[in-house]
C-alpha cells in the first residue's frame, strides 16, 4: 500500500505516453487532495485522477465511476470525447479506497516484465496453492472499520475538491458518472455544502445509466437504514492472513461473490482482462481456478479471450450480475470469443486490463450504496436524516441534463431523470434523454466500438452545445 501511495505522489505531474490507439490524446495521471475531515488516516486523502485532452480547455467533464468501478472505466470513451468535442477536457476520478490496492505486479505484467503465470499466482493462484510464497498480501481488514463511514458525504466532499480544482481559472465544469457515479452527480447538484448548493459549481450533468428518483434501489424508512448500516459494520469475512475459516467482524466492503474475500472480484476481473490481452488464445487459467463461482464456469474449454467474454456477456454471465454485462458476441466452437455486437472483446479487455488507471475497485465501500439508496427520493426522509444526507436543493437545480439508459434498470433511469426534471428547474429544452435499452447492456456505453456507441453519438452533440 505504501508503495502505491509513493508511486501516485511521484506521478503527480507525469505525462503518460498513450498507446497508438489513443491517437495522441494527452493523458495525465495525477492526484487531487480530497476531503481532509473524512474518517480514517490522512494517507487516503489523495484522489487519483486521469486528465484527458488539452490543458487549455475551458470546459471540464468530471466523471465518477460506479459500483466496483475505477477511473479506467472511462478511458476509451474519454479519448473519443476529447477528440470529438474541441475545447473539452475529461477528468476521470477514483475513490479514496483505490489506495488499498496493490497493482504493482499487474503493471509489470502489462510491461512484459513478469510472466502471466507469475501474475496469476501472485494475485489469485496462492489462494488455492499453498506452495506459492511470493503473493499479494491483503490489508488487515480488521483495522479498516472506518470505511463503514465512507458513504455519500465522503464521496461528495471528495468530488467537490476535484470540481473546485477543475473550476480554477474560470473553467466551466460538467459533472457526470456511470451507474452509481451518475447517482452521485445528481446528489452533488442537490447537496448542501455548508450553505452553498452543489449545482452552483456546475454547468451540466451527464448521467450514464444511473441517477436517483428510483433509478436503482431506494430506502426511506429509518429502521431499514439502521439495519443495513449495522450489517455493514458487522458483516463477517475470512481473514486469509490467519486462517481460511476464522470469521472476523467489521467488514465494510461489498463482497459481490459472497466468498468473504471482498477484493477477489476486482482482482479476478483485472487478471482475466490482462490474460486476454497478453495471451488471448491460450487456455484459460481462471476457468479451472477453484474459487471461481460456478456461474462463471463454462462446460467447455475456453481461451483467455473466450473466458473474459463468457464472464461479462449478457448471454452467458449470471443474470443477477447485470451491472457487469456487455453485449460482445458469443463463444465460438473452438472456445475462443467471436465478436458480433456493440462491444469488441479487445475493448473490454483494454478497459479492465489497464494500469495505472484500472477499471475496477477492489475495496468498494458498502456504505456508499446504502447512502445512495437513501438519497433516491432527493428529499429529506427518516433514512436520510439517520445517515446525515444533506439533499436540500433539488428543486433549485437549473442545469442542462443528459441521461442514457441501457437494459439494466428496466426503464428506471429515464423515469428517474424525468422525475428529477419535473421536481427541479432543469430546462426541458436542454435535456437529452436516450433509451438504449434494446441495444446496450450496462457497461456498453463505456466499452462499445465508437461506430456502434449510442452514448458517443448522443452525448457529443450535447457537450458541444455546452462547451465554449
């Protein structure tokens, strides 16, 4: 963890040479100082961000990732946006929890400095093979109970520091995000920051398959909020540093696979993506890994590329995990992946297999989902009061709004956007609502081929009207 912090600090002004596919888009990996009053040690206050596009741009689009997402989710689409919208810069923002990750061996694997076998064993192989001694050492989760208070307020106060920096020199700021990140953007506009409404910092909102007003789950009553908060504070996990069976309390992180190892979801996703990039047609290692949930296991042998597509494509991925779905194609007769829909498998692999800005979040604060669910009505409720939500200015918001929905929320995103427009002063004639539910799954706006991206085709004209 300290090594990662040192690297982030050293890279504060590093201009990273983009790959050929980036077509010379300027990309800078740096940090912004977040909210210094957040719970926990001050070492987590630096927020990793990536800036895409010209430094002299007069408009900045700040984007927040969704549940279990990292700033790398926006890399491919951000490159397209700054090429297509003159005068625009895009800032993709990580949460403070990214500091808990150890991605050094992933970076070395992408540079070809270690083999894919070494990478695999370092991150996941050791969990099933006790002979692997050089491996990832997870942080002691028993010492991270303060993350149970990394909820919506911490997220918004952090994002505000990024927005304030983006506004320097009179620049205009548009705030957006994907999935829960879009919910954060709406909450920011309605939030009371010590008497100042959040919407006064902004010139527009971009909601990529997310939002409030019922776009996802909602919590209004105090007892439900209190019960969920207690579960976040007391959820058991497996302390792998001591024993594979000992149940320890105080686990404030989302555990998507239910294995008691919250970081395994992000690690497996990044491992699968890098294997698909480095050895696309080699037999998949992950398919035979004992801790891979059965729902991700194919009855036939898959290549690394085939396994990545099998895990993420909406036709084969578990239906309950629609938040990771794309529409990419299908497994061919030889177990390799065949492209055929909106997201090419290469772009999916590039999104989740990149460093230093990865597309996953290994340690996602469960409290954030609870707070966003309680913020859904965009007004004060008993649950909101318990959780300290400050949603006082929704009716005053007068910002141009863009929203796109995919198949995930079953129409709820656009319904929520319309409710927000009706509740607020958002101008209807400056609102763009796009229904991509018949063509896109949840991740497709971030990963689709530019020529097939409904998101790019519709958000670019919206942004051009705001950029000056």
